[in-house]
C-alpha cells in the first residue's frame, strides 16, 4: 500500500463516487465530472499531505473548484434546483406521504426557502454522515457556525414540514436571511 | 424526523449517475494523474484541523454501509464522532462478509493477456531439502539393488517394495528437530489463452527465521543445512497449471463463467464439492475456504467475488478475529473457521476494498502456512506487473 499509485487508486476507488455525487448537486453532469476529475488530480499532486480521513478534504477541494465555476459559462446551480432536476418518477413512487407527513414537492419547496448554506449543511450531515468538525472543514467555516446552520436548517425545515407540533404544514415563500 | 425526511429527498438517480461517471472516468483519471508529477512531501500547511478519531476500518466500510466497527481483539476502534448518525453498529463475521460482498460487486471487471499473481509465502520447514533428497536417493539405491537380487522372487520383491514405500513415507513425515520458517515470494504470469507461454519466478527474497534462539542453535549444531532451495529465476512454459487442486474442472479461462448470484454459485459449489477428490479429508468447511481462496486469487468476475462472500457469510462457525496485521504489515480484518481435520483456516481482508490480503493455515496453534497476496491483476506483457 505504500506506493503512491496504489494509494491513489485506492483513494479514487473509495471516494470518487462521493465527490461526484456532491458535484452533481452543484453543477450539471459534464461540469460535475470535470470538477471531480480535477479534484482527484489535486489530490494526486498533494498525496503526501492528505489528511485522514480524506473525504472532507476532497469535498472541500471540489467545493472550491465549483465556486470558481460561478462566473464562468457554467454557472453554479442552486442546490434545490439540482435536487429537483435529478428527481425522477421512481423517487416519487418511493415517497411515502404517510411516513413524511407532506408530499415530496412540498418538502422540496420548503427546502428552497432555506439559505443555500443551510441546505448544504443538511446534505453533509444527512447524506454524507459527516461529523460537524469535518463538515465545517468542507464548508470553510467554524464548527460553531456550522452547528448554527444545521440547527437552524433542521428547525425551519421541521416547521415548514409541520413536524414541530404545528397544525398545518406550511411552505415558506420568502427566503430567510443567511447571517454569514 | 426532519433528518429522515431530508435523507429521503436524495434522488435515487444520484448514486447511479455517480457510479456511471466513476466507471467512465476511472481509467482516464488514473492515467492522467500518474502522468502528472507529484509535489514531494511538504510540511503540512496550516489547515483547519479536522477531528480525526476516525478509524480507517470504519471509514472503509462506511463507503458501503453505515459506519461500522468490527468486533474482536484488539478492541474495536471508535467510529468518527457524528452529530447525525446513531452509535456505530457492531459487525460480526457474517455482516463483514456481506459488506465485503457489496464492495466487491462495485469493482470494475477487467481483462488482459496474463493473470498476474504475487504471493509472499511463509511456511514451516519440515525437511531440509538437501538432507531429504540425499535420504531419498539412498533409499532408492538400496531398493534397486534388492530388486536385482530378488529378480524372479515375486513374493519377496513385493515385500521389499512395501518396505521401500514405508521408508519413503517415514522420511516424508520426518520433522526437523528444530522449528524453522521459510519465507519467499513467487510471481506468476499465467496466459489467459491456452497454449500460450506462462511465466513463474519462484524463490525470490528467501528469508529463513527460527522459532527461537535454541532452534537456531540446534540448526547450527546440525551443520546449518540449507532449508530452502534458492530460486532458479524465471521459468517459462506453456503447460497449463492446476488452478484449484480440489476442483480439477476449474480453469483460468472458465472461472469467468461462474455464476454471479449467491444461490446459483452455492449450487455450483455444492456440485463441485461432490466431485472433489479431496472432499473426505477436510470436510465441507475446509473445502469451501480452500476453494474460496483459489477463486479469490483467480480472475473471477466482480459479481462472482461478491456472491462468493455471500456464500461464505452463510457458513456456520465463521468467527471474526478483529483487526490484524498481515505478513506484509498491512492492516486487515481476520475471519477464521475450523475445518474437520482440526486445522484453523484464517482469511484476512482489506475492509475498504474487500480484497483478500492473506490466508493462513494454523494447526494446533502453530502457523503452518501464511500466504500474503502482495498483488494480482491483469497485464498484457510477460514480466510486467499490472
């Protein structure tokens, strides 16, 4: 395992899908794949100094590369728009309203009312299972700020979904401020 | 509750798109990286510190399941601290194999002209090859002389032959009066097309170790006989090699056709077991594990490897021995099973890639054989490693 080629292949095989999965939430397919490939090229160059575990670092690199796309031809897309774009009929069929109280569209609409970064905080916590220390590293903020975002996202989402004991699920129409 | 709803919002197609991208990009990305110069190990730049309690084991398996820890000795390492997930699930040998099955299925199928295998073997030395050969020569010379003397006397000739065979058997079973282990590396390139030249290089990096200082002294007192025959360099020939001693019908070419579903593979292995020349000796458990090793080091399809792990997971009596270091110093998870003839079979897997790192045979507490798989895969040129 000590030779760099082998280490890199192992890194690639373990994490490429996760990195691409994240990039696909921020950009369309071609750009997402290019960004992921670029991320691993950076990882190859810096192989000797990769932190353990490497995934948060890789996600952080991908996130920075995606931010650079903002001004270019391929604008970075809103997270919730990407989730909606990637949603298929299978997802709708698998969605159990009884289990989630609201339907999928309502849930997505609730999400789109949240600040982008709060949704991202939820993505890292829930889809990637990253602990706050690692997720904060990816998002380039302090652990405290990350925890605030996560807490706020959960609370607002719960309220929007009517899971907080409120009587009716309600969709927020105005974006809430993002106190960066 | 909110987290669960959010988790379900993840589109199913996302993983498929990621998998698809991975398959299409992998070879190109690896090639591009390897052609790019790396920066040398520089002192770590100041970077936001991640809290790094993460166990490599848990991290590896996290890719295929939730964060998990394998039980056994030494004590399980803690999973990374996590705000969102519950306490780590404890995994037994069966669950470990099932997780490995998922990982194995994801590996891309490959092909090539030669199947390359690099194995580091450590085994107990039973006889000094020089002494054994000398003993054998002496016995056969004596028998030949007797054979001439007894020409025509069928009855006594038969008795002499029996005596000769008994003596050879005794010589074979003789144990050295000291405990010694020999390690050596064997590389092989086996042609995938029948009739093409294959290559093997045996006896590389030979190293002899002794059970204790007394054992070494006893070896010196015996005249320091050579315990391993030195390697003779590369050997090329086109003779087909047996892939699996227990399964004469399996070949390098047809293992690719083995089923990729658990039930079908189990049925197939049951049939093979019934026809196996060795079935009486080791029992089904021993057969399955030995055959498992033969297949894991052969060019089977990823789906077959996955199915094989599932079949093994259903076997009774597999125990997880937790994290161990293999003969090459790599960390893996050891699973073991006892066979009918009283031996313990141990397999060590890389928890991240689900690859076989090492297989061991332990008899009455003494390691008889330890083989670390240093590398395997396809290559298109004799002598070239994948």
